[in-house]
C-alpha cells in the first residue's frame, strides 16, 4: 500500500510539473542502458526455460514474433502496450495449440477454478 501511495504522489507531481525534469534526470541513454542490462541478465533464464523442448522453443519464438509484430505494425496505445498485448496474443495461440489441438502441455485451469474469490491474508491473524 505504501508503494501505491508513493506512486500516486509521484504521479501527481508529474501531472503538476510535467515530464521534462524526468527526461533530464534519466535521459534515453541511461534508461536504454539499464533496460539492456536487465534484459541481458534475464536472457539465460529464458534460454534455460525453453532449452531441450522443441515445443517450448517454438512457442518462445511465437511470443517474440507477436511482440515484434505489435511493435512494428501498430501505433498509439496498442503499441505502448506491446508487452501486455503480445503476451496475451501468445497465450491465446498457446491455448489453441496446446489445449485445442493437443500439442505441448495443456494449460491447467483447475487451480484458478478452485481458488477462493475473496479472502484475507493469513499473516494478519
């Protein structure tokens, strides 16, 4: 909750003052380098997750192609949401290929169906 309040305060400050100070504080050279370092550090995890299974490697390629296609062929809000939309599209393709067509490990929806809709954290009691 504290992070949400902090983000809301930053949001109000940005709405009131604009984004120029953020661009001066963190120019594209800095943010691009940080994103690249994070991506390069996470790449081995991705490769390990898909290695050894042809189906998973193909689905990883489909996921990258979905996100790349959205980045290149769309504009505006859809292009800004390319990670979300790309992953949703890849998830839909995986569902069709695995659950409908029977290739790969199907998605198991049982834990979602059995989950409680409402609850309280157990740590509070």
